[in-house]
């Protein structure tokens, strides 16, 4: 299956400096990462009588596990796209828009990190103890991941979350570097 990309858009992306292509790549990688496992629950079931053990794992994406993580992804992707499209704005507004999108990306990183820190930890080192029934409460089965009802950040947060935090930090740093580079270039032009 071929994807049609307008020639002028494709040409603009190829002629863009490496840092702008990197911002585009980080925004795309962040979006792709949001569909990877960000949260997981693992548990062991021991059958009464036989003693047979079975191990189970359930995972969820950013979209299925947390509203805050979904917002963080949206803020990061929006910041990357907005930063890339600043060239279409008038010269007077470009710098302000780039700062606004840098603030948006930083807010996304803060939302992801603060929501991770807000997940309460389980005090018992062995886990959750024994549950005698399949249904815990309110129709929720053992092992179900309920959106915005997460617990134990040390054990249950999956690798997709940590990758997203790394991608968002890189995005913020690249955007900041681009803003500083443009300001230095503008100052050199004015001075020279």
C-alpha cells in the first residue's frame, strides 16, 4: 500500500535542518510509543486443592491506563507538530510560538511525571496477598486494569512509559536548542 505525500511537503521535510527532522521524528516516536505497554499487572493464581500455579500478565497503553498519560502524549505530539509549523507564521510571531510549543512539551513531560509520582505504592513487599474470588468488587475481575485507578508505580509501570519520558525530555531539549540557536543567529545578524 502506497501513501501519497504531497511533493512540496516531502521536499520541505528533506530540506529541513537535522534538528527539525529530529523534532518530527521524536513526535512520531512518541505517538507510536503511546500504543506500547505503559502499565502492567502481573499475578499468580494458585488453585485450591491442587496447588497448581499459573502466572498471568495484563498490559495497557497510555490511552487505556491513564487520562493524564493520554494528555501528556497529546501535549508532546502537539508541541512537535506546532514547532515544525512555526515557519508558516509571520516573522513577528515565530519566536513566541516556538516558546509556547516548548512550554507545551514541557507541560506534557511534567504531566506524565507527576501522574506517575501520584500512583500510590503497595506497602506489602510480597504484593497484594490472597484473593479468594475472581471478582474483586463492582464487576472488576482480578487483573483488570481500570483507567485512572493505577497503583504501585515501582512494580506496575511498564517500559513504554519510561521510553516516553525519555522521548519527551529529548523533544524539550531539541526544541530549546533550536530556539537558542535561532536567537544566536538573529543576534549575530543584528550585530553584523
